[in-house]
């Protein structure tokens, strides 16, 4: 009489064991691609292209300069668990090699995205600004293609989906760029002489303002350098100083005070200001600050 109970128990145990064996294979089929990006600029694009097939985390706070970022133990763990690590290739990302080595993840794919969309040649007298500004639509478009290719490289099965999502995402970028350009064409921006932080030069060029000269980080602005910039600003009748949030938001404060002109602070990363967690909101905020300043 005890045999049926023994048989039922054996079946239940066998069923549970087989469920564990076959269930153990399911995460590799259904788990999301784990992506780490150095900044919020890439994280948003990864989300837009990857959708529900990816989990993405950005490790550098959006209001912080990549060059002043200190790696935390949690960042090492994130990379140890990741499938893909995306970098800009910025000079300030020197921390990345040590971080990659510490993560000790042999399955990690590391890709540096070199973007060259807005390499505008500066005048001879202007120090060469950084190679590209990711806040401009042209860079966003190029970055979307490269991020789609990166996702496809580590997840070939979903390559066609990533490519289709990238096309749709680029349509949104193009629409936002056209919307902003329509606003900007209503203003005589080329007649407005400005001085800006070098990290904002490409964006300010794209907007259409006339850059008289650029300046570096606060630690490079010695009294002699500031005097020279003030002299240039007075001669050129500069009416607006543009600082960069991430590389020293008060770098141009003394210059603006000496010139008696307006000063604004722009951000190079989504999330740098409150309620700017997306590229669309971040670029809208920058444009809003510029248009408000020139309207005064």
C-alpha cells in the first residue's frame, strides 16, 4: 500500500530535478544584454536602440567631468557582470583601463566610439576645441549607428532589431534637430560675439554664435591669462560668456564680471541639470538658456 506514495514522491522529485536542470538553461535565452557606458550620453542611446533587450547603466555622474571621476567598488562589479562596455575615447577616460583590468571579465567586450561628425576647423587664432560635441544632432546620429553596431556585435541574433530601432531613433533625433534649427534661424546669432569654455565650442559653433575665443578649465586661468581674455573680449565687444557645467561652471565668472556682460552655463550631458534626463530635454535646456540670454 505504500508503493503508490513512494512512486508519487519519486515522480515529484524527478520532475523538480528536471525543472531545475532545464530551467537553468532559460536565463541565457531570456536574460537581457548587460551594458555599461561611461556617460549618460551613450546610455540613453543604448536604451533607445536596445529597448527591452538591454539593461544599461552609466557610471559617471552627468554633472561631473569624466576627467575627475573616481572609480568605486560598485563600478568594478558592474563591469565584472557586463557583456559590453562603451566608452567615448575622451582623454578624461584614462580611468577606464584600470577599471577594465580590475573587473577581470574575460567575456567583456570593450568598444570605444570615435565620433567625427562636427569637426569644424577653428580660426587660426583659436585653440583647437575637442573633436566632437555629443550634444549636437549630427553626433547623436553617428553615435546611434555605432551603438547599434556595437549591440549587434555582442548580440548577433537581434542585429536586425537593433538596426531597425536605430533607424527609428535617428528619425526622432533628426526631428528634434530640425525643430531647434527652425528656432535658431529666427535669430541673428552670427552677429553676437561670445567667449566660451573650450568644451562647449563645438556646440556653440553649431548654434551659430560667433566665438571670439575660447578658454580652458579654471586651473588654467592664471591672472595673466584672464587679463588677456578680458582684453580680447573688450576689443571684440563680447556680450556673452558661456561656461561648461562639467569642466568648471564658474570658470568664466571673473571674465564676465570684468566685461560687464551676461554669462550662462550649458551642460554637455543629459541629466546635468534638473529635469534634463534625456538628450532632447538637455539640448532644449541649453537652447532655452541661450535664447533667454540674447533676448535680454
